[in-house]
C-alpha cells in the first residue's frame, strides 16, 4: 500500500480510490485565520480577503502537520508547491527525515514540483497510474521525475495584489496591471518562480495567448488540468479553443482551493499541461 500526500495548493482534499491526504497551508489577516482544508468556504474567504483593507498572508504547513499525514504509511509520495515561492518543501523534507528516523523501514520521496495546482494534479495522476502498473518505489520516483520535466504550468491573473503584497512578484508590475484592466499570462519557470509572458486586453485575446504559449512550449494534445478562481467560463473557453485543434483532448476543470484562489485572485485560472 502506498500513500500520496500533497499540500493544499494541489486543490483537492480527497482523491477517490487511493490513500491520499492533503496537508493545509493557512491564510490569515490580523483578524482571522483560515485553514485550507475541506471545511474552508473558499468564496467566503475570498470575499472577506477582498474587503479586508490590511495585510493578508499565507503560511506553509508545520512539520507536525506533515508528520500526522505520514503516520501509518510505508511508501509515501509527497508533493509540494514550488520551493521557489514557499517554505512548504522545506517543512515536508524536515518531516520526511524525522519520519524516516522513527520508521527506518519506510520509503519516502518528497517532490518539489517547482509548480503548483494543476501541474501537481497531473503528477498525482501519473503516480497513481504507475502504481496501478505495480511499479516499485524506485521506478515510480524515476518515472515521476521524468514526467514532471515534461509538464508545464500557465496561469492568468487579473490582479497581482496578493502576490505583490507577500513579496512574491514585483510591486510595480502589480500596480500597473490594476490600472490597465488587463490580464497577465504567466508561466512557472524551471526553477519554480513566476515569469510573466504577456498581457492581453479582453477574454478572446487572452484565450488566443493561452493557446499560442502552450503550443510554443511544445504542446501536442496531451492532458490538460485547469483550476479556476470563480471563473469556470474562462477555463471552459480555453478548453474549447484547444479542443477545436485537438478533438480527443483529455481535460478536467475544477474550482481552485483556498491557497491557489488567494494568489491567482478572482477571475484567474491555472492550467497544467503535458508538453
Ligand atoms: O508558503 C506560503 O505561504 C505559500 C506561498 C505561495 C506563493 C505562491 C502561490 C502561487 C499560487 C499562482 C499561480 C501559479 C504560480 C506558479 C508557481 C511557480 C498560484
């Protein structure tokens, strides 16, 4: 038996038919704290954060919360949001070392996905597929690493306020965006940080840039996973534009969890694809 454990930036609190646990990050202001788990009302949290005038921030899971999620498992695949933007990978590694000290027979691999959300989802699905073929721990680790180097992440923002406020993108870029009423398309770099790649005015232009940039990255009709922050229509429209070119597209659209919603902000979508 194996278990997959991912931090809550993967957008899912459960995964049918496998042993899966999500470890929540937290979001907070001076007045309230939200735990990004299955009990979080994402819409209520987002409304509150939008109306709140002070600073808001996020925090990575504690070592103890990882350890709790590892307990009882013997073969663990742990997926984290990029170490380029979060301490989550670091806390997962500390927990993994501690777990191995107390459970010398266990096997634990922590993946720094250099990404988040839908690209983590693709990796989860890959690991499930590899385990269904009865691959060993070593084989799964090797093939999962290879797979991760072929997937990519793209996202659109209408506001970068929360990223800028938390020092994760440039403040000048963030305020220019707010004034111009444009969307920014970005990608995750191989190092796992955010790279803005273009700006568009209007949804049709944005959809065209999504398709263009994905194809530029080598996309040829592989799997697509998209999470959205209260903008299912945009996710659907990007999928339809791709489906016109790739009729057999395997796509799955779902609402973003708390962490991704907070950073991509209302109206944003995050797309993971096999390239
Ligand atoms: O440790 C923490 O407090 C969490 C910090 C996370 C900061 C960034 C989250 C970004 C989420 C934005 C689009 C995709 C980013 C691409 C990653 C390289 C969503």
